[in-house]
């Protein structure tokens, strides 16, 4: 019994030492020695909507799961974010990539926030402006911190958008019949503020921009509408087209400002 107990104790001590060693290695910090890119993201699939900074180093590391240690503090009109260093994780996901961090700033009310960012001896200040329709930043152009998608427009309530992917020009009439059916359900064209919404982009004429080279399809049509009706009716329409035409002719994807996804190939 004593020998078994000693063996068990020895194994537990070895495992404890391993976990302790792993933990220490995981928390080893390296200095940040490159610019930090910051992408603004509004989480729109819950209420109230919340706001995040998605941060990444300009420098590329040998493991794609390196992270940035951060500390943040908020008051009513002030946001302080300190970047403490890059954590090299004990387990390496062997694909190259930047070190990353997600900073959740919660639901921000409209107004101007003093924004203070720092790492090491680098300290820079600017402003984050939150309005009813967008998030904007006032920050120096030549900065250690680069905002990659400013300004960011908020997706208006009662908005649906999507894309129809199809294989031949002859299918364009079927595509148009689906769009017409959408409008009969109550989908309405509405002018949208030009700019970036993360999920889509609106051009200077208020039209949605077709992403990429036809979104990887032979042919594609993007659309955006104001829709205040029952989304279940749109879901039934997508199901009808999926049932009647399948994926042989076209793929339909529709998204809502509440985070719902209606994908024809899922029915």
C-alpha cells in the first residue's frame, strides 16, 4: 500500500510540476515591437448592441495562437487600454499569424470618449465618437495604433441583406423573381449611409457593394432592404425556392440585423 501511495504521490507531483511549468511558459511576455492594428466591431446579434476592439500586431509570429495581454479601464467618457506584451502559448498552433486580443467595451452610449492607448513607453491619445449611426475615431495618422476600418457604420434596425449565387446567365430571371417576391413580402429599398458596416459596404450611391469577384460564384447579385415584417415569411420564401429549384440553379443567403441567417442550402 505504501509503495502504491508513494507512486501515486510521485505521479501527482510530476503532473503538478508539468502544469506549473506550462502555466509559467504560457504567461511569459515578450515586448511588443510592431504597430498594433485595431478593427472596430459592433456585436449586433444581441440587445443592447455592444462594441469591441479587435487588436492584432503588425508583426507575424510562427504560431497563430499568440495573444496580446491587455488591461482596460472605462469611465463615463474615458477609455484607457494598455497593451502589456505578447504571450507565447505553451501549445503552438503551427500556422503563422499576428498576436491578437479582443477588448469588449460593452454597450456605449452616444457621445465623445477620450481614448488613451499605450504599450511600453508609447502613449497616444485620441477620441472615439459614438453617434446614432456610426463609430468614428480622431487619432493621429502616423501612430503606433492603426484603426483599419474607421469610421464604422451601425447596421440600421429592420435591415436585411444578402447574396444570390448562380451558375448561368439564364438563371438571372429566376434570381429577379426571388427579389421581386421579397419586395412583395414588404422588403423596401432605402438609402443607406455610404461606408463600411463590417458585414457589407455601401457605395456613394447608396447601393450595396458586391464583395470580391462575384463572391466566388460565376454570377452573383447582392441586395439590401429595409424590412419590418415577419422574418418567418422570408424564411418560408427561401425554403420554397430551395425546395423548387435546389442548389442546381442558385444559392440564397440572407442575413438580418438581429443576427439571423437564412441559407437556402440548409433547407
